[in-house]
């Protein structure tokens, strides 16, 4: 994939620099963070989903999240991991440049930035929160 704005940091490289092992699994959720700190990604993910899912799992790693049956804690961990991923993969200047290049449509922005539409929405929600008084 070629974008005119370029891609932000590579989560694969970041994981390697932080000595985080990345493996594969078949079926089930897109990504898992195991108790030993290993991250596994579903083997059938395309490049964009792999990139975003890995960034999300790295967010869990950074925050020291552990699996929990408590739905409120789980929801908080998921939101925080997606926000970390959005911040890791998208910055304000790159987003602005992409919007000038392709317009405001989430799908066009996602393609331009090499992320999922979901991550565009997460990033936008974070930005809106910051802009509110």
C-alpha cells in the first residue's frame, strides 16, 4: 500500500525494539496478549488489520492489562488499548494532511493512513473529547 502521507511508526518494529514476542493463532479474536507478554495475531489478518490489531495489543502491553471477567474493567481496557493504538499510528499533523489529500470520509482516510476505519473513528472521538470545554 502506498500513501501520500506515509505511515506512522511500525508496530512490528516497536515490538521488536521492546523485546515483545509476536506469534500467530488460528481462529477466534484478532489478537491476544498472553500472560507471559507474548502477543499472538490471527494468521488470516491482512496487513492493515494486522498493523492495527498489533498496535491495539501493544496498548494492552503498555498498560499492563490482564484478561478480566469484569465487563466494566474489560471495556475500559479495550477503549484504552484502542486509544493507545490510535495515538501510536496517527498524529494530528498526519491526519490533517490526509484530510487535505483525500477529504473527510473515514474510509478514504483509513486507506490513506494505512489504518482501519475503526481506528479513524477512535482517533476522531479522542480529538473531539479534547476539543470540548
